[in-house]
C-alpha cells in the first residue's frame, strides 16, 4: 500500500532485496515530486541501509513500513519493523563485507536514531536538511585566521570520477535494484 498525502509518503513491504530496489525508486520519485532532487542520493542510500538491516536481522518476519516526511526544513526517513531488538553500531573489521550500514547512515545524515514502537517493534530514522545555509564570502578587509579543520565525516570524503566515461557514476549500493 502506498499513500501520498501532501508532504508524507508511506510504503508497507516485505524487506526482500527485490522490494528494496522498488522502495528506493519510490523514494526517489517522491523527492523529485517535492523538488528535493539534491536529497535523492542520500535518502536512497539511507533507506537502502535501513531496509537491508530489516532483511538481515528482523524477526519473526520482514514486514516493515517506510515513511518519508517533509516538515519545514527537514526530511525524515524512518523504517518501522516488528522486531523489538535495538540495532547496535559496531566497528566493522577492515575487510568485513557488512556491519557499516548504520555508521554510513550516521555519517551522511544530519541526525539519526532508534526508538521502541509499542511492545513488539522499533523505528529507525534519520533526517536530512532540505536546504544548505548560505555561505557568505569573507570581506576583503577581514583578517585571515587559520582555524583547525575538524576531521571529515565519512560522507564528506571525495570520490574521484576520473577515468569514468561520461554519464557513469560510482556505485552507491551493493543491493540490486
């Protein structure tokens, strides 16, 4: 079932790999409809990671609900499932093929969290700002001060596209769809 109130979209599904790709396309289409094209990549990545966790970990079944909601200057993406166990963010081994999903969600989002949903479930969510603050250039007469730069977050690490043919971009997810 899909519902599209003005600034709210809900999709109920079984978190199976084939359905995850479909939900990613629904989220992308909804964000285009809301003229939030700049958020499509991050929202799609985040929803893919949250649904992959439901597929991998949720018990007794994989039924879940994805909600995207636009309120003022925030987009909130949440995934509700019927497993009350809370997710744990662990440090993945360098060569591990899984275990980095929530760390990626934390790195690319403004905020994220998890909350119980009744007695038999939870909601994992993340937010994205819908606008970037305006940057004002320094005045010519401003005194130049060297500030220590904070460590870059995971999502801020640059991706080189040198050598790629036009129209090709680096892969964003290992889930087909």
